């Protein structure tokens, strides 16, 4: 197996030299394990936190060891009941070409026409469920709401905006980091308005896009975006605080939203969440979002990078906004 290891803990923005490649011989399979050849790997923003030597909600990656993450692989050999050679499984031994996987920690996927297997790492997987649970359960979205989502052209954000539209939002507004992404949101994904946060202050651009204020904010970015949303939220508004990607590479303490006191008078609910406790929604989510994908009502994009050696670049590129939709590594 060719694998990507963490060579050094990144300081600030990760660099290619923080990663190294290793060729590893896998041990024989144990009872209950399957050997897979990975087809697709995911790189996700949360992995940046695991590269630091601090305890977070996930333990840090170890230096000189292969990293982990979501992957879709085809079974080459099986010593597990119920998993056959040729099956495709979703598992957590990513960042490598081959792996021995405990079958109990994997899910056998059904190949469906029109749905690429990589979608189980994105719109039909963890990021898709994050969008669904975060919007509908955590932010308590209801039909008629005006919704603002940051990171709107990414895997989670693009699903949030479209689910809000399909569930009857009165207005959906997104922010993203390039003119092309902004155009894509309004022209192809059905957002009512979108802006490039690099064009000027977020607060002013959000006010222009939502002159009557917003009912729900789905935060993927934090910082200036969260502050602007607090200003635009209406009385009784809700925010699902999902991610703060503008701060993941920070080497200094981050400024708090300076207007946080507004949440008192406006009686706002700002609720942080992790996707992990929301897997009870998975079947409902998969059926509803799977249906919208099949009918063409919900679109998803992928930015695909080829080859195991390009995985560090894919991860670095993700943090720099080189992706539209899900960043995927294809092997
Ligand atoms: P994305 O597909 O959205 O990719 C990350 C995007 O972040 C980039 O494309 C870039 O887009 C944007 N970005 C990078 N730096 C900045 C910045 N300084 N300011 C604003 N935007 C920036 O990733 P995901 O959809 O996988 O994740 C989105 C968010 O959701 C992340 O914050 C992630 O941590 C969080 N998350 C949380 C989960 C949970 O359980 N709470 C689960 C999954 C994801 P652009 O070009 O627009 O800048």
C-alpha cells in the first residue's frame, strides 16, 4: 500500500513538506477483516485540527504514521461474513491505496446508476448529513425562512442552500470566495442571491442581499461571517455553528464576534454541533436527498484530484478554496 503520513505538524497553512509518502506491506488478514483497494479518498477541513498536537473532539494524528479518513474501496479479499470479494465498502482507512479493514467498521455500498461512488464521501455521506441535520434539526429551519449559508460553494454549504430551497425557504443567500463560485450558486444551484466575501465587508454585502434580515445562519466559516450574521439575524433567529474554517490555520487567538451582545436583545440561538450524534437521521436523509439527486432537483459538484501522491495537494487546495463542491482524490 502506498500511504500518506504526517511528517511534521503544520504551522499555519500546511505545506507539501508536512507530508511524506511511504510504501507499506500489509499484514495477512485477520478473521473479520477485508482487504480493499481504495477507489476514492476524501480530504476534509476537520483533518486540519487533527494535524495539531491538541486534544479536540478527535485525537491528533501521530507523526510518522499514516493518516486516516473516509474512503471508498473495492474488496479484494475477505475473511468477514457478509462481505464478498468485489463488494464496495465505505470505511475510514483513507490516505492510502490499500488497507485491511475491520468489516464491522465498514458499510457495504449499493452501486446505483447515476450516482458515482464518490458521492458517499460527499453529498450522500458525512458532509451531506452535516448539511441536512445542521439545517433541519440544529438550526430548526422552517418553510418561509430566509437562510444565509457561508462556504456556500463547498460540499456542506452547497447542500445546505439547496435543501433549504427544496424545503420551502423564502430566500437563500450564499457567500463564497470567487466570482465563478458566486455565479454558480445563483445560475446552477438555485440560490436567490450570492456574494464574494473577498469583494468587501461581509456585513454590508449580507445586508444588501437580505435587506429584511435572515432567520437562519448556517456557519461554515466563523469570524467576520459570524459577526455579520449576528447583525442580520432577526429576533428569535437561529444559527447552526458547523465550522469556522477561516480560523483553522490561525496561529494566534481569534477575535470574537464584536457584536455578540446583540444575541440578548434579539434572543438568538447560536448552537454548535457535530454531525456524529445525528446519524439516527441517516436513513431519512439518504432517502430524501437520494430522491432529490435522482430527480435532478439537487445538484452536487466534485473537484477531483488524481493519484495517492496528490492527496496532500488536494488537502492544501481544499483549505485554499480550490474546490467547488466536494474535494475528492481518485485512485
Ligand atoms: P468545503 O467543501 O466547504 O471546503 C472548504 C471551503 O472553505 C473552501 O472551498 C473555501 O471556499 C472555504 N474557505 C477556506 N478558507 C476560508 C476563509 N478564510 N474564509 C471563508 N471561506 C474559506 O468543506 P466542507 O463542506 O467539507 O466543510 C465545510 C465546513 O463544515 C468546514 O468548516 C468544516 O469544518 C465543517 N464541517 C463540520 C462538521 C461538523 O460535524 N460540525 C462536519 C463536516 C464539516 P471559498 O473559495 O468560498 O473560500
